[in-house]
């Protein structure tokens, strides 16, 4: 997933379908050879910055915004808006913050102290009942709660929904994802809460050299990119900035 860099300058331009990315005099294309066009200037600037920051080789695995745009444009799984929303809401049934342990008591207490406030916020924010459970079957999420989230997610466009699903997949939690996208918690907090049991074990048994730190940084980067993508795809106003060259 690396390729030798073949361009010098990155710029953006406005076309009929939206904002385009130019690599020297070439227009960027998607993996399915579609013209790479994004709906907002701010998103175009963010994507252009990813390409501009590549050095001697293009490290595609670091370009999360570009990957999300490609997914939105090519829609490789051929899902419609309803299917995207249903897939996102299905995470409620296995939501990280709803599954609790009874042993060890210290971890159970940590989950209660850290996760309960987020669940309580979501219940109040969306006027729903979520709850939690120590059963392997998880909590019994009311149908009305699922319908409320389906209705809320329907207010987002297809591009933003791709980003929301991406964030949910990283955090394994619809509740943490919506708390993050609604700016109730930060990326760092959301990632920490999604890894609560792992962080507890690290504090108890110690870190494994660089592996945990690498995983943590990667998860933060993907989660931050997905959240930024959602906000930039939901932004109606045009940002009047030019790409800053080093």
C-alpha cells in the first residue's frame, strides 16, 4: 500500500460536480477510475493536505480522508442510505459501553464510573432508554430507541453516513461515536473509553513495548479522520482558505 511519489504540487479546483484534487496537471481519480470530486472546499483542502504531506513514497494507509472519499464516491458495497443507517444502528445491540463485567470488581467500578455518564448523556440527548447489562446477551434495547437513532441518522447525507459508520467501526460503539460527533467528548476521550478494559489491563500488567502505543495512535488517527470527515461533509458553508504549502 505504498507507491513512489509521482507529483510535485497539489492543488484544488472547482468543477461541475464539486471540488477536485490536482496532482501537478493530473486530476485525481478513485480506484474505480471516477473523477475524485468532493462536496465541500474544506474537505478538498483536507484531502489535498494528505497528498501534499506525502514524502518520497505515497503511504495510502495514512490517508484516511482520501480513503473515505473513495468509499463515498465508488460505494464498493453498493449500499443505499437506508442500509447504511440500519448497519450503524445495529451496533447498538453489541455496543461497547453497554456490555459490563461483574469481575474483577475494580474493572466493573471503572466501567460504571466512565461509561455511565456517557450513556446517561445519550439517553437525555436523544430522549431514549439504553441501559447496560452484565449478561452475555447484552442489554435489551427498546425498538423505540433504535427508531429514534434511525430517524436522527437520516438527517445526515450519504457522505456523512459513510464517515459515521467508519467511526462506529473504530470505536465499536454507536453511543461513543454520536457523543464524539455531537462534540460531547473529544477523540482522545472516545478512544480511551472504547479501550477501557485494555487500558485497565495495561495499568495492571504493564505495557507491551511499542505495540499498545502504536495501536492507540492508529485508532486515534482513524477516529479523528472519520469525525473530521463527518463534520466537513455536513458543513454547508464554504471555507475560504487555500492549501498551505510548507
